[in-house]
C-alpha cells in the first residue's frame, strides 16, 4: 500500500504534537492555521485513523497518534542521515528552481536557460507555488534553490524557521508594492490619479489562499473596505491567468514594479502605492552545507539584478 505523505507532513504533525496546539504550531511553522489543519486532516485520511483529539483547550494525541509520532520522529531522523546525495555528484549545468508567483523570477530563469542552451545536455526545472510550497520543494530535494517573498517585518521569524530545518536563507531585495492595471484602464485613459480608493468600483484580482495572497494581506484593512464597496473580486491561482485578465479588463491587482514583458505581452503597467509603508522582502533558500552550482549562482544574481 502506498501513502501520499511527504516529510513536511511528518514535520508538521510533530510540531503540533510538541506544542499541543494547531494554532501555535502554525505560527512556529510560518504557515496559516487553515493550511496546517488541512495537512493534519489529510494525514489522518491517508492513515485511516485519528491522530489527534481536538478540544477548545488544544489537541492531544490519540493512542494511534502516540505510536505514529514515534515512527514519524524515527523517519525524519533517518532522512537527516540520508539527506540528498551531495551536489558534487550532480551535473552542475542543471538548474532546478521553485518560485512564488512573480514573472520577474520566471524571466530570470528564461534568461539563464537561454544562456546555456548550447550545452550538450541539461534538464532544467521550474516550479511555481506559494512560500510554503517553495520551502517544501527545497526541503524535499525537488528543487535546489527556492525564491520567495514575504512581509519584510517577519525576517527574523523566517530565518529562525528555516534554520530549524537546516536551511539557509539569503535576502535578495526589498521591493515596494505596486498597483498593476491595464494601460487601457479608464483611469489611465482619463489621466486620473491611480489609487486604491479610485479603484474601489473596479474588480480586484487576488490569488487563492491566505499566504499565496500576501500582497493583499498587507493592505487587509484598506482592501476589505474596497471589497465591501465594490463586491467585485476574482480569485485565481495562476500567474499567467492573472496577467491575461488584467490585459483584457478594467480589473486590477497588487504586485511590484514592471517586469520585462509586462508592456509587450500584456499592455499592463505598475503604479507605486502612495503612502505605502510596507515592503516585500525577496530572498532565496537552499539546504545547509550544499554549495550552489555556477548556473544556479548565475540565476540568483540575475534575479537580484531584476528585482532591484
């Protein structure tokens, strides 16, 4: 019998068991409580029995959960001893990246891949997801390096989390949030100020998921007010779909400064948000003790230059 369980599931379960609270464990793991609750629920469904007793005071292990905890801890200990084969044995002209949904990073990937297209052999990989999934991809070995963004005020919390997982984080850039709209938007055509307040009557595009939608969480109070006024919100999970919808509509979203193909590909523009005191921090993560290949370092430098 096969199980759809990965190491991150086990790590999350162990943290919940240690803290006796899904909410506290979610904070420690830097993920949302609903997301962690779903991980535990999926884990229980896979195993076919309850692992936790839930109450208003927190959670406790069921007898089956106590037995599962012993095995989970043993599996993680063994996997730490069998970490991925040393990158020295890997082919250094292969690029394996996981990223959050920003076209700037994708364009850097394309640049580097094209720079090395004449190599006799290669097998490049690019994955897209939210910050949790990017970290998971690097931890599991699916990707060598992960590029993601978060609220810059949570820098120390993020470093502490990654360090506890034997991962190394390096900052790339601090970037100011922007409004992203079509160059054919009525406010642009009429030469009117482009502000969150002026955009209230228009549809707003958001990514699905709390942590997948960090840009909008940073403006939670203002944006909730805008949603209440307009009741026009479109939820998407795909970066290409978001930009395509902006290009053919009067909807808007929150992103960062222009990327290379933003005008040519989507006829869209980025506008700084007046009075904004929030900053995105972009950075990359890799496993501790594993050197990066030349092509990976070239990619990271390309991303850094593009974001800045």
